[in-house]
C-alpha cells in the first residue's frame, strides 16, 4: 500500500516533519538546485526576527555581514558548480542587530540519476569559539610581540628526561637557533654559554632538577654569529602530586642594560674618584620633605659614616660657630626664594680641625611642582691654605721687592752721583777736627746739619757719617733740594698715589720711603719752599710721611742729614726759613772748612787727583814742580775742592810730559764774598724782589692766578709766586 500524499516514506506527515524541523535546536534551511533558498526553519526566523518571505530566494544575503557576503556567495557558487558540499564561516545579523559567527554547511540531495534535486543546510553558532580564538591569537601576539620588544623568549623542559619540549619563536631568534631544526637540546644550549659561565649554569640546572626549585641567574652566551650577549634566566617548577613535573621560564637579553650598567658603574667610579681627588661632593635636597642625598665624598668631607641618614641637622652640627648665622641665612633665603644659592663657610670638626667649604645649589622644579636643589660641596681648605701662604709669600716678596727697588734706586743714584771724593783726603788740624766730630755722631741716630761753602765736601762728610753708622748696610739716598722744581719737591720727597694730580699716571715712592732703614741726605735744604718745610718738620717730629693723595700716614725709620751753603740764621731772620725747622735740623752741626783754611792739604789733594785722572787718561805723570805747588797753595780757591779738582783734571788732559804743570791763567777767579757780605746782598735782592711782586699785585688788584693775575704779569707759575709771597711775608689783601 502506497503512503498517502500527506505522508512520507517513514509514515510521517508533512506537518509532523515541519514540526520536527522547527523544534530542532539547529538552524536549518533548504535550497533549490539553482541556489535560491526556499525554506528556513522557525529557529532561523526567530534568530533573524523576520518573516520567511523576507529571506527566500537570494534575499537572505541582506542578513549576512557586508564584509562576508562576497566570500559566502563565491563559496556557494563554487559548490553549485561543482556539486561539492559547502562549508564556510560567515557572520549573520541577529534580530537585535548584532552579528554573530556561524559555520554554514550545505549538502546536495541527488536523484537516482545523480542530479541534484535539492540542497539541505544547517548553521551552527560558533561566535563564542571565534571570540576565544581571537583572544588566544591576541594573547599569543601580545606574548610574541612582548618577547620581541623585551628581547626575551620562553621555554619549557621536563626534568625526567632533561629535554626541552618547547621554545618560543623569539627564543630561537634570541639565541640564533634555526626553528626548522627542531627544539634544541640542553647540550646545544650549554654549548652557547660562555666557557667561564658554563659550569655555573650546569650546576644550576642540576640543582633545579634535584631540589625542585626555580632559578634567577645571569650568564653570558656566545651566539653562532660570534656576538657576546648577557642573558638573564628565570625558571619556575610546575608541580603535580608534589613532584616537579616541568620547568617553564623566560630568557631575557639584558646585554644593553648590562653595558649601560657597566658604563654607569664606570662613570660612577670615575665621578667618585674625581670627587675624591678634587674634594668635591654632590647632593640632592628636597626642601619640602627635607630628604637629602649625599655622594660618598660629602660623607668624607663631613666625616660621617656612610650608614647615617643625611639630614640638614647633621650639616648644622659641623658648621663653624662664627659662620652659623651666615649658613642659616643662606639656607632660609634659598628655601624662601626657591632660587640658586652659593654659600662659603667653614666647618669645625670634632677633632678641632677647621675646613673651608664652597657650597653651590641649583633650584630645579620636580614633577610635583616642588623645588629640589642639586649642587656640589667643595672642600677648599687646601686651596685657602695655599692662597693664604701665597698671599703671605707675595707680601714678603713685595716687601723684599720694594726694599730691593729702594736699595737699587739708591745704589744707582749713589753710583751715578758719586762725589768727587772716593775717600776723605787730608791731614790738616781742621779736617781732623771735622772727622773727630763725624766719628762721634756717626753711631747715633741724631740729625746732623752740615754747613760750609760750596765745594767743601759736605756730601762726602754725610756719606762718611752713614758709612760709619749701624745703617751702613742700608740705603744712602741723596736729594738735591735746589735741583728739583718747587712744584715737584713734595712729591719727590714723600711720593704720590696714582691720579693724585694731573700727570700722576703711576704711584711714585718718595725718597724718604726709599731710604727706609738707612739715611737720607737733604742737600741745599735752605732752598726748600715754605710748604715743604712744614711737611719736613712733621716728618722730623712724628717720624711719618703722607703721600700726596694718600689715604693715611706711613711710618718711617730714617736718619736725616741736611746740608747747606747758606747762612740759615740769616734766612730765619729774613723769614725765608722756619725757625722751628732750623732747631729740628741743628741737633749736631758740623762745618766743613774752606780749602783756603787748610792749604797744608793741597799737596796731598793734588797728588790724589793727578793719580786719579792720569790713570783714566792713560798718562804717566812722575813729578809736580815746586813752582806749581806754590802757585796752587797761594790761590784762594773760591770754588774750594771742586775747583781744585777741575783744574787738576784740565791740566792732566793737556799735559804732554811726565812733569805736571798748571796754566796760571786758569787761577784768576775771584773769591766769593764772605757770609756777612752775602747776607747783605741777599737782603738787598729780597727787598727788590718784594717791591716787584707788590707792584704786580697792585696792578692785578691782589689776584695771583688768571690771565690778568700777578703771576701772568711776572711770567712765573702761580704756585711759585704764592711761595715767594709767603716767604717775603707779603699781605695780598691790602691790594684788593
């Protein structure tokens, strides 16, 4: 009996079949031989949230993810052409709009002739599996990329047979092995290890297996390409039933870090040694928290143990009591103003040793907006000591240099201005009496006034006093008061500072300073201007001088000898020489006799001068005639010994024989008038000079300076005229 039209071969009705298909948990669909879909079960329609008519034919492509449509259609058309079953993955949109992954499978139904009469298909939701696969792929990617970026690789080995059963791809690259040759053995791995590290690595593996412990070691490997790499190895055991069944771990290439570390250590060593050699330490200080970091050298400078925690109070304990205020003010100012600081202070160590420090700090803002100070501490104690010693040495050198300069200047002047006498010549009673007085006064420090006519040897007597005194090893400085312009005499005697007056381009040391410790000889003292007489009086009274433009007095220790051919008593009476200065210099007077009063010394002097100048001229003089000696002794010699010296020198020059003679025409000079006559002449000249100056002041209405002043009318400098006005006691006010 044939089944009814509503039954299939198994006796199921179409409604029953439909019910079975719709209630099945699988998403089922069918298609015609041309590929158009003609059926979706109820599960499909519920998933899609559409009616059957919306997905029949080729409309089903509307619910496929746009990125998957072309792939799915291409695969479907290939199956329709080949008749092969279809299996493809594609995403399908759910009723809520979300796409999920499905595995789509279709198989053909053929008739007895093999022709395809229908396609039956099913779709399985694989979205959870796809998400897990993607997560695993992502994890593997992250792991591989992380290992690549960190130069690391992972491994696994079993202790029972001591073999590696896994190496990550990055580990192959890291150690230079070929993945195509399979997982390397432990022997292969140990062959790469540096010979000096190999035994240590073998012992580590043995200990891991024997004790079931992990490892964290650093070793060197030499790759096949010859590169030396530093490797750090981490390993951990995996336990089952209390036994280590597997070890897994990681190798990290730390070559760059190791080289950087070695370089850092090398630089730290250099820095530490440089700081030790230069006595300079470095620090970091957070003013807000009070945290301080010191380099090793600062611990040494402050003499603290490296185990103590650095604090500002530890520094304060070492600061010298006299510098505590300075130190605290510097620290407080740095904190308050948040600016760089520089503090120079001393330390007082427990042993009593004093150290000098230079502390420099630079303000740096950190990430939190706070200000940190980084800087250095330099122990400059040795520098300070060397500087002080150097300054002391410089001072000593300066003193010696100044002394040498003074003595050299004095020596040059003494050599260049040597008197006509190399020694005192004569044996007359008058000369012996003078020398007796010289012998008595020389050992003392008394001021000596030497008087006498010009050419009588006053300078020679002064030099004899110096030579026979305890100052003979020091300078003898001569000053000719008449030879120096009055406007410069004060500067010449007492010196001046740079810029003290126009033309004072350099500091000048005066003659009194040059004679320090020795003797100063003021020749022709009667010619000193009044203002210089006042200054000299102060020197004799106070034993100190003051440079022009100087900041204060300068003590001196000098013996003073003065000389003049003037009658100082008459000069005092005429108001030309200060009486108080006269009494100061007239402590021990010595008068040198004129040559006309010591004629018995002339033969001895003649012989002395003939020998002297004949030797210089390269001549040989044997004798002097009695007539010549009588002629020389009869002449009054107004120029005294200096005139005799000149006559002898002139005669030696013109002498052509061995017999010395003098041209009588050279001895026609007239003697100078005696002191009394000269004094009268001086008074007469002074009176005439006073009248001329008063006439000029009258015409200038009492003015000295200026184009219409008295100085301009007389053609003399204003300073010179002022000096003469004071000397002649002229009252300028009565002419105004």
